[in-house]
């Protein structure tokens, strides 16, 4: 079987190098006769494509494609269309994988195909979050790493024909968020089953929190709100409202936890600074999520009012 690993990337060259190194050092089961790594560069400005082309001899499985900056949905669709594999594995370009990563996905897929009598399933691997750039795969699994998403492209494997039948990703999701979960809803409607595959481990690297990241995090929350409504308008169900936090329960929850906004980015800044300086950036991030959630929920209600929802 030929496996295609599809990876959209945008200005992530340092961690992308580690991602590719880990993918080139896979221990394969006999069912995988070969694999390809399909990189789609989404208009990076950090020299990603130049570096990849100059170092292509170090990555014998790599194929490189480029597009103007259009977002991960467009990039993943291009990657699928250019791929040659029977199975598509999606990961992000800041994921460093275990050496048995591909094999464990295929072992789980094969077992599920036999049990189901068809290929209407996908495997969902483990994602362990880490800020350790030098040795990302040393991070242990934590409670915060648990995910209840149905289809998240940080670490999933699926039969290519089933994926194509779903219609691929909706490219109207041009900002941050929800394009993978929206595809997941369509897969659910098709009866495609989620198969947990905890042994297919990926280590998701992101830098430790610093205060200068906060404006970007606020922007992302506002983008997620806009894309959340794109998601909801395609699937106007209570389930999706809960997923995107477009309910009065969520509005009341985050207003309550922030005392109506009194606990906000500004008032938390001294505590966040203290925690970061004392090596507690993970705790600082968890505290920061509280006002960030309020920003996101307020934004989604504001956007909904503007479009008459």
C-alpha cells in the first residue's frame, strides 16, 4: 500500500525540518510498500520552499507544491489532488511524529476495515502538546492533551476514495479554524466511523507562552468566531452550536468566570508575567484561555447579530 502524508505549511520552517526528519525515519510494516510526503506551501515568506528545494536529497519521500496564501483547507485539497496514495494521512507542519507513526495508523485501519467489512472509517492518533523545541518527543501525555474532536487534521488517516467522496475541505474557510471539523460532520453523515489510534503519536510543538503572543491569540479567537458561523450556517444543529460555543450557556459561563469581563487580558497581565518568569508558562496559558474564551464567545454573538442569525 502507498501512503500519502499531506502537510500544508505556512512560515514554520524550523519545526517543519524536525517534522520531515521524523517522517523520514519511519519503521514500516510490510503492508506499506512505500510512502510520500506531500508538502503544500501556502505562500510562506520565510524561505521554506527554497530551503526544501536545496535540501531535497535529504528527504527522498518528499514532494513539494506551492499555492498563493489561501489557507489550510485549500492547501490540503491541493495535497490530496496531487497525492498518489491509497491512504491519506493529515498532519500539521508543527507535528513531530513517533518512528512507528505510519505503521500504527495502518495497523489500526486494516483491523477496522476487516471488522467493518468496508473502508468507511478513519483513525485518529494521539497529539501531545509540547513547547520543547530541542526534544519535542520527550513530552509525556497530559490531561490537557485529550481531544473530543470528531475529525481533526492534526493527526488522522483515511482511505483516499472515502475522503474524495466526502467532497474534501470547504475552501470558504479561509481564516483560522473549523474546516476540519466541518468535514468531520459530513463524514459523520456518511456513516464514516472514528477509530481511536493512541499509538500513532505526534508531538505538537508550539512556543511557550510570552506576552507578545497575546495579540495573535486574540486575532485567532476572532477569526475562529467568524469561521464558526460559516460552520454553523452549513450545519445549523445544536451539536455544532455547542462545538463553536454559540449558545447562551457558553456566553453565561465565560461572563461568569471573568466576572463580566473584569478578569481580562489587562488585569491578568501581572499574574501572567509572574508565572512566565517563574517557568509556569503552561499554567499561564490555561489562565489566559478564560478571557480568550470570552473574547471568542462575544465575537461570535456579535458576528451573528451582524448577519441576522
